[in-house]
């Protein structure tokens, strides 16, 4: 029987997947360079909305599959953060405000008329993964938050500088999210490490995080392919 990795080695293998994160994707590089057109920014926001609105469904699947009440109490806060406690609140609402600041109407974002098939396929696969795999694997897939703080900090600064026509209220999602991920996923990482006691479970967690990185890059691959800058 294969021995489990030490907590240090397991953590290192998870962190080593940072090279697969979407921070170096060509579309993100153009976004940070300020070379995206308004139409490209709108397409990005409308398609990213499909991912944002699916996150609470993914988290609800984790709750449904998790037998540990302590974990469930912790995890339900994520749903509240995205959905808010009443209409007009939460991370999803903040994303809609950004879409409006980019020139999209709320109706055209909510009816998903701009969502591309590849984006829908990738995001739906992620929700299905959370519903059908062990809850620890689903939690591990969300460890992309370990890599996201630096990207989000840079994005906020670059978008303010490169796209001054975007109203400040359009950045509410990023400013609020930075507070949530200030620990760079440490609590989630600790949860995964603590609940992966076998090599099999550890390897599944690493594979889950790799899968999530691929989902994120597939979203941008699709948006990039249909962007106006491509031949």
C-alpha cells in the first residue's frame, strides 16, 4: 500500500499547480495591458457571469455531499457571500454591477444571451464534478483561491488605470473579494490536508485542482477564440 505524502509534500504538490492557473492566459494579459475593446470586456463579463452564478450551486453540492456538520457550517458562508442574505446583496450582485458599468444591461446578462457554448460546457462540467465526486475533491478543486489574490490585486489596479471609463462602483466585486481571499486559501487548504489521509485521496485532490485550472482556462480559451482581435 502506497504511503500518503507528508502534509508538506502534499501542500507543495497542490501549490505546484499554480503554473496551470489562468493568470498567464493571453486574454488576461491583454486585459491587464489595456488593449481589450469595450466589446471584448463586455463579452468577458457576460461569460464570466455564467461562472459566477454557478459557484453557489457548486458550493451547495458540496454541502449536500458532506457528512461533517462542522464543515457544512463553514462552507455555507460561501453561498451567503455570493447570493447575499437578500436581493441586491452579495458577490453575484456586485458582478452584475460591473457588467452594467461596462455597458451591458442587467437583462442581457441575466438571460445569458451572450454565454458561449464552450463556456457553458466548461462551467456545467465543474458543477457536475462537485455533485458527483467526493466532497473533499470538490473542496480541493476550489483551491485556485490560493493563486487568485495576486491576480485580483493586479487586475483591480490595471483596470482602474487602463480603463478609466469604468465607473468605480463597477469594481465592487474585486474590492469585496480581496477581503475574502486575504488568507490565500489557507483555511481551505488546511481543510483539504486534514481530510486527505490516504495517498489515493491526496492524488484525487491534486487531480481535482488541476481539473479546476483547466475549467478556468477553457472559459478564457472560448472567450479569446471569439474575441474581435482574432483573425
